[in-house]
C-alpha cells in the first residue's frame, strides 16, 4: 500500500550517528510514513545497528553503489510514498517535524520546505532559509538545504533525480533544477538538524568547483559563478582562521 511520505536515509560506515537518525524517525512514525534505509555495504557496525530496528523499518537495502547520490536515487526507486525526503545518516528530526510535514502534504503542494539547524560540536545555528525567488543569489548559495526538502515523488522523477556526474554538489544541481520548474512551495518552521561534517565539508574546495559549474549553468552568468566561487572560498578561509583564533 502506498504511503503519504517516504523518508530515505542513505549510509556508508555511519555507526557514530545512524541510531540517532533512525530513532528520530521511528519516534514520530505513523501508518502514513514509509522509512527506507539504503546502505552501501558498510564495513563498520552500521548494519548491526540498523538491524536492531528492522521490524520498524519498511525497506532495508545493503549493496554496493556509485556513491551517495546513486544511493539516494535508489532509495526513491524503492519508495511508494506520494512525497519523498532525505534524512542524512548523521542528521536527525526534531520532535513534531514529521507531523508538520504531513499536515502540509494534505494541501497538495509540489514541495514542502522545513527549517534546517546546523549543528557542530561547539554551536548550533539556524540556516537562513530564503523563501522568495527574487532574493535567490544562485551564484553564491542555495536557498535551503536538501534534507529540508519534501518533494512529490513524481516531480523528483520528472526532474531526473540526482545527476551522478557531480560527486559532491549534485544536491545543489537538483535543487536549482527544482526551483526552475516548481511553483507551489510551502514553508514550515519545524527543524531538521544537520551535523557539520558531511562530504561537502570534508571536500570543500572540490565541492566549490562543482558549485561554480552548477551556478554558471543556472544563473546564466559565468562571471557571477566565479564571483560566488571566490567569495565562498574567502569566507571559508576566514571562518577557518577564526576557529584557530578561538
């Protein structure tokens, strides 16, 4: 039987935080929710932890893949939900978020956007989500984070899912494709919590090069794309320097 919302967690060697992600879903899971975990043949204790909850997880896949975005596309292929959303294995949902999403889904928007709280070992900071298209500076930043995006599964598929040509920034490419095609957005203020330390953090420079190509494609301006690239690299260096000073 199809569900209203499929929540997809992809993971590879995520033993440190995967249980936190799973619990944040299962504590709020209802009959309208489908939970899917796609593992890339982890070599640590990830699957041992996942299997503790196998009776409450609808679909568990553990097999080799071509990286995180291939695994995310695979998760959608397994999904039956009218809407899909991705919860990273090191992130988690605040209490009440799933219910808030379901309440908005009944109004049949193309996309529901939640808030995102960025969490590090030292601090928590609310990502400044941008809600008006005319304020998007696509050459510099994305308007919201991909785990905060609840999208109709049919639209995800129509957009072609994640482009595997991008190894680090395919989520950015997908979001900008989505923005250019989708008109009915709904915003809610409940939070998904993102821990700092994903692939885009560990490979920042390479990620920014991919972003530059993507921003150039969608903004129509190579000059703005390069400007955004240099501004973001400068901000990144200054941020690192400030951390050393602290």
